[in-house]
C-alpha cells in the first residue's frame, strides 16, 4: 500500500503535523501539490501558524 504524507511544522512551537493520504496517484506534480498543501492552510484545515515543509512517499 502506498501512502503520501504531507508534513507541516509550527515554526514558533516546533511542533509538527502530518496528514497521510492513502493510495496517492503515481504522477504527482510537485508544484500543484505545494499549492494544494497551502490551500489546506488557507482554508483553515491546518491550524494557524503551521507551514508546509515536505512530502514523504512511502510504500508498505
């Protein structure tokens, strides 16, 4: 099973937040992914103070 993790970090508190997406598509456009990750912040789905840091792809 494949999984994509979006990692956000709170720069003032040093805490991190991870959103896991099971079975992501194979050809993910990095620029679009970064825009979508930012949209989660802009729409309040990720708490204020967090910034998108990285994506991690894993296979289980």
